[in-house]
């Protein structure tokens, strides 16, 4: 039987010249690819590190709103009589925060009381000079009110400011002229429970001052206390 033998021939010298450089170039190319990959990885890592370390942009503050512009857009609330700093309501009267400058209570009380006497009538208690008409009266009104009357001329259409005061207590208000009265008269009303009347009941003297009128200072009297007490009793259920 014939036998076949494989013969391993050593490469020729020319083949070695061709294969050797090819192998060297292949190895060089592989090394370049690896170096490029490593270079790209380094660049990516450096970029991520820079992004993490770089400071974030500060928040830009919003411009504050202009309160003047906001106020101008809404209409101002009108001032009502109840909240007026100049007048108020107390005991049914428009009470002033301060009496007129001409109503000097301290100076009036520093002077003597008027000469005269207190008299008592069924419906009122009053004071007047000897043998003359009363110049001031106190009477009980309706709904728990006390009416004080001074015989002076005041235009019914134009009430004037006034004050009644003792050394410890005072009350400011408006005196209103009486329309169609047979003699001049101006009236002032306040509740019988007013602290003013508590002071009048025990005062040695008190002032009744009305704008544009002479000062009137009256002596105290037990008749005042009796009349005021009867006014309180009339309105006690």
C-alpha cells in the first residue's frame, strides 16, 4: 500500500520577509487601539470630575414687588364716622377727643362759682341768680338719658361744642339750640349712668362751658344728687 507523507516545509526566505513586517504592523495597530481607548477613558473621567466640582449657578433673586403700585391698584377705604379720629359717639352724643381751645376748664374752675341758688321743681332742678330765672337746669329724659339745659342762644341748625367738668371728671359734646323756644336754650344729653353725673353729685363746683358763650361755674348741691338719683330710678326696671 502506498503511504503518503506530509512534508512540513520551512518557509522560504522571501515568505519570511513578507510575513514578518505584517506581524509587526498588526501588533502595532493593536497597541494603538488600546492606547486610544485608554486616552478616551481618561478624557471622559476628567470631564465628569470637572462637572462634579464646578460650582452651580447662583439663584437669581426675584425683583421685589412695588407696594406703592399695589396700593394704587386698590381703592382706599373711605373713613366712616364711627372710626373718625375727630368725633365719636358716647351717650348719644358726638363726643370730641379734645374740647375747643377756648374752653379752658382749668382756668374756669380756678375762679369762683356763680352767685345764686339751686331750686327744685317737679320736673327739673335748676340754678339761677337771686330773684331771677334759672340759667341752668337738670331734668330726666327718656330712655335712660339726662338732659342738661343752659339758657344761651345757639342756632338750632348749628350745634356748638362744649364741656361739663369737675376737678375729677369731664365730658365733651355738642349743645343743640331749641327750635321755636320762647327763650334761648341749648341742650346737652347723656346717660344717667355716665361717670360725669357721679362726679357732679359730690363736686364742690363744676364748669359748664359752651363755645362762644361766657364761662359758667356752678356750686355743688345735694339737690343735684337727688335729681340724678331720681333719673336713674325712673329707668330701673
